[in-house]
C-alpha cells in the first residue's frame, strides 16, 4: 500500500467498508489525518481500529457515516484523547438497517481477530 500516506479523504464511498479502512490503518503508519464522509458501510469497527492501529493519527473526521454510533465515538474519545475527532451527524443518523447482532457477531469476531493479529 502507501506507507508514506499522511492524509486520506474518502467521500461518498458506498463501497468502502470497515475492512478496507482497517487495512489502510494497518499499512499506513504515517497517516496523520483521516476524513470519512458519507461512507455508509463504515461502522464502529473502524473506530475501534483507530484506537489500535492509528498511532500517528492527529485528526479524524467521520461525517454523515450513518452506521457509526455515539458509543463508538465515545470509545475513541476515551482511549485516544489526543485525536481531534469530529463527527457531524454520524451518530445521530438512522442506520441503513438494524444489524442482526447474531449475524454480525461472527464477522465482528473475524475482523477483530485480524485487527489483533496485526497489532
């Protein structure tokens, strides 16, 4: 990937999911600024990955990402107070669909295993 990438903006990228953002965070250790706008497939898993893999991040913007929750934003603020985090209308939006927690658990577990494997 791009190890020297310092800033990334993804806007209106409906095809970008947590897995791709996590891959960027793992591969781009010099990333200082991440801006996600209207990325509907981005969820709290991306926010969890910011805490684990975003050591160099100073600024993160998550605007209009409807599947990001207030709890996810608070986790980043608690665990990484050094990151300037803004989230305009993300947590307050209605998610695309109510995720079935039983169906999401295996996917989340697999993704978190991958996250932990590379940390």
